[in-house]
């Protein structure tokens, strides 16, 4: 006769499962700091939202009562079965019940059959004296398999139907967090037109700037800055060129403060759509496509020049 799983094991396990289930379906606006810290903080935020809900405690209370009833019933069944055992089996059962739950679990994980049991499971064919045992799968292997099945179902459900651990929403939350952090950093470090540095010779910065360009600028300036609603940024013609001496600062200025005579080119910095740091990067990118890469002309499908030819900013 099998030993019962003690109540102090299955009750907490069920409670944890209930709380996890609620955690998965409770939408929470978390500050998604990437990395391990963020993960722990998120979990704590999620859990604290969950335990503030009355329904969670109601479900836990009902589950607890049901589990206690089940436990009591199991006790009765156990007592009944015990009565039907032979004296020897009773002794054995009492002996076994002295072993702690975890010890029993540990030894059952790799349990081997006795010589007599082996007789029973030997398969009735052989070749050259080699015989085969119809061994059961090891308990640890089966447990791992069942765990995998449960994990998989939980994962698919939470992926498909909830926001919990959803990669896209996690990614968006993390990007929003990083933007906010950049913004604070830039404010604290006072990255301004005067403080900004042209980093167009740093490929990593140019690449990051390119990403910012894709997200904020391509709808008007098109891929690679070849020009659409907004002018071609790769050629030597500029509509705005009088307010700054250096090309880089001019680009930074226009992205930060907008074009003075055309509200379509809006003030990304003033409106806090981009941090000073992000503008530094995107300006480095624009500088790069203008000064380092080949200018795109109408022959390349780019927009026609707009504004004046600015000699001092011509590509060297
Ligand atoms: C809604 C459309 C739109 C978006 C989005 C936009 N721009 Fe512009 N941009 C324009 C227009 C229109 C002009 C021309 C302004 C003028 O006539 O003075 C312009 C001008 C510029 C200029 C100056 C060009 C010149 O010849 O004087 C730069 C540099 C520039 N944009 C960079 C950017 C960057 C970098 C971004 C993304 C952060 C961006 N723009 C986003 C429409 C846009």
C-alpha cells in the first residue's frame, strides 16, 4: 500500500499554483528594467498586485477547505485499507511511514526492483542467453517528463492568452523603460546643443542612431534619408543652415528644436519624444549618411535637392 503524500506538501503546492495562476492573468503595468533585477522586481510587483485582490483570497480559502476535506477523506480510506492488510504488511507499512517524505521521494526516484520482481518483468524471449527486462521508466525521468508537459501547457496558455511573460509586450515595456532612463540621464548630464558631440566615427553609435532614425524619421525622410515629405538628408543642399556653424550641431539643433519655419519637422527634443542622448545618436547617423556615405541623387530614386548648396558642409 502506498504512503499518502502529507498535507504539508500538497496544500502549499496547490496554494503556490493558485497564486501563480492569478499572477499570470493579472495585468500589471510594471517598470520593466531589463536583466535579473528587473525580473525580480517584476515578480514582486505582480505578486503584490495579486495578493491585494479579494478574489484571490476567496479562491485560496475555498481551495484550502477542499484540500482539508480531501485530506480527511484520504485518512479514512487509508485507515480502511490498513485494516485489510496482513500483519506483515501492516508492520512494513508502519516501518515505511517512519521514513520522511523527502527521503522516500529521493529513494523512489531511482528505485530498482528486487530479484523476485525482476523475474516477473522479464520478457519471455531471448537470444544467445540475452534476455530483456520490461523495466518501468525511472521515476525521476517520468517526473521530469510530466513537469515538462505541465510547463509547456502553462507556457502556451500564458503566451497566447495573457500578457504575462509575453515577449513583445515585455520588449516594449523594456524599451519604454530604457527611453525614460536615457531621458533622465540626458537631463541630469545636460546633453544640450552645446554639449552634444558628433560621434559619427563610432560605428556602434551610428548603428544605434540608424535604429532611432527608422523609428522616428523614415516616415518623412525615407529609408537612408533619401527624402520624401522631409528633404533629402544625404545631399549638400540645406534649407536650414544659417543658425549654426557646424553641420553636426545644425542637425542636432533642428531635431531638438524643430525647423524654425516648418512645423512638420517637429521639435523632438523639446517635446521629449527623444532624449538629448538619442538625438546625439540620430544626429551622428544623419551626419554619417551625409558626410561618409555617397550622396543620393534623383538618379538613385532620391528626392530632388531643396534649399541652398552649402559649400562649407560639402562632403570632402
Ligand atoms: C512629419 C515628417 C517628419 C519627420 C517625422 C521628421 N522630419 Fe525632418 N524634416 C521634415 C521636413 C518637412 C523638413 C523640412 C523643414 C523645413 O522646410 O525647414 C525636415 C527637415 C529636417 C532636417 C533639416 C534639413 C534641411 O535641409 O534643413 C533634418 C536634419 C531633419 N529633418 C532630420 C530629421 C530627423 C533626424 C528626424 C527623426 C528624429 C526627422 N527629421 C523627422 C519632416 C520630418
